[in-house]
C-alpha cells in the first residue's frame, strides 16, 4: 500500500438529526459511543455537571407514556447544563387538536434548540426533522425505531465484551411490536454480531427475512450457545387479545426463569430494555442474576443520551467533558 492509498482517520460526518439507526454509519456510531464513554463519569455523578450546553434549550416532547426514557433525557440534558422544557400531550394544546407541526413551530418560536420526540406515530420524527431547522432526536416512534435504546444497549455490551464482531445475540419475545428489536438488530449487525430472533409465531413480523437475521422456534436449543440473551417486553398495549398467549403460558414458553438461566453460559449476558413485566419475560431470579445488565442499561442510557445531545448541539468530541464546574 502506498502512502497515497493509506487509510486516514477522518472525523465522522456531523449529525443533524437522530431518527433511525440506519441513518448512522459505523464511524458515527463509534464516535457517539466514544463520547458516551467520556461522559459516563458525569452521568454516574462521579464528576460534576459540565457547562457544555449552557444556554441551550432542549424540549422533551413526549406524546406517549414513558418513565425511564423521559427521565433519562431530562437528566442527560441537565448534566450538560442545558435548560429543559417538558411537554406532554396531556394538558397541552396537542390534546386540543393542535398538529405536531404547529406545536413544533411554536417550540421554535419559543427558542427551543432541539426537540426530543416520543410518539406512537411511526414516521413522525422523520417528518418533523424535514420540517424543522433544529435537530430532532427520536425517543421512540411507534413500532419503528428507538435509536438511543440501541446505542445504550451496544454501549453496555461493549463494556463487557470489547468486540461485538461474531457475538451471538438472541432477541426473544414480542419482536412484532418492538421498535427496540428493529433498532437493535440494525445496530448489532452494523457492529458485526450474528443476530437470531425467537418469538411466538404471531409476534414475528412477516418481513423478517429481509432483516439479515436467523430465526428459530427452539429457544432451549440455542440458549447454551449464546453470548447475549436480549429479552423484549410483551407490548400488551399494542396488541389485540388474539395475539396474546395467557401470561403463564408466555412465561413458560418464552420467559427466562431458573431452568433457562441454568442453561445459559456462565459468561453470557442478559438484557431487557425495561420496563420489565416481572414474572413474565424475566423471573425475579433472572433480574437478580449477576449476568443481568438491566440496571447498567439504565445508567448507561444517561451517558449515551448526553453524547447524542452533545453531538447534535455542540462541537468536537475532545470538548465534551472538558470544562468541569466546581
Ligand atoms: C422501550 C420502549 O418504550 O420502546 N422502553 C423504553 O424505552 N424504556 C421498550 C418497551 O417499552 O418495551
């Protein structure tokens, strides 16, 4: 290889919005995860808040129920010293029939610098991003995408396994209704993992053959060989009764309880995006198992969301955690 053809390390392309994992390339993912690692001590409160986004206004526009994602974005913005305005459908003019675009234009007129949007309407964040001059960050849209969940999942896995190339990851449960599954599959594959899906037949999407994954019906057959078992929440609010096996039957057939824990490798990792239906997807024993990363996922979510806010609103990586307030 001559000097002229030698690879050069170039800065990742700047982010303008974050709507879907497929909009990111590998360099942008690596960069966001590296920024999150720098910011983790601040997210964990081992280091003080930084003034990086002082004077910037982040609007959390949450039009669908959320606890951890909303709190996580709120804390992430505050750890970077941004001002946060919270906006929920209830009690706002959205409940009086105002359209999303009208609401967003009002937010711009109020001087908001970035909108974090959670909505039950798949595709709404991409529409909003086209219409607004400020960055839009998708915090979950319908069954479609939840990019910061995928980034925090990859970040958490990488803390335990520095390379995901070749890792065998199983995603189990309600794939059909899951924006987490759609986002995680795209990101885990981008990072080189082999992804297998196992789901009740009624909860497996019909287009799954285009996802680049393997599917199996044999959960117990594959469990002993896996590096990661990623368990999805049963999204009862998104399904009609016909989809849903009785809870006890679901737990026995698809849930992770003591017998399945025993058949997992000692160094396997167990994940779930939360909120967990305890005793359905994961037993109490699974939640208490040392291989279970659910709490780490929540804490890491703050650092990853800080990195996303930072990349959408501020300058180069080296400045992310530099100025420490005392
Ligand atoms: C996920 C979501 O809302 O898509 N949860 C979350 O962001 N904390 C997963 C889920 O609700 O099942």
